């Protein structure tokens, strides 16, 4: 999951989006994270 965040950060994603992805993964909604 950390690797996914690193790849997304290279593509220049807003910090808020990164937080949403991390929060969604913590909640267990992996589908929403991959959808982004």
C-alpha cells in the first residue's frame, strides 16, 4: 500500500487525495483506493 502511495505522489496528487487513499485503505475499502 505504501508503494501505491509513492507511485501516486510521483504523479503529483494533492495531499488531501493521498490522505483519502490512506484512510480508505485503513477502513478496508481497497476498491475505492484502486479506483482513484
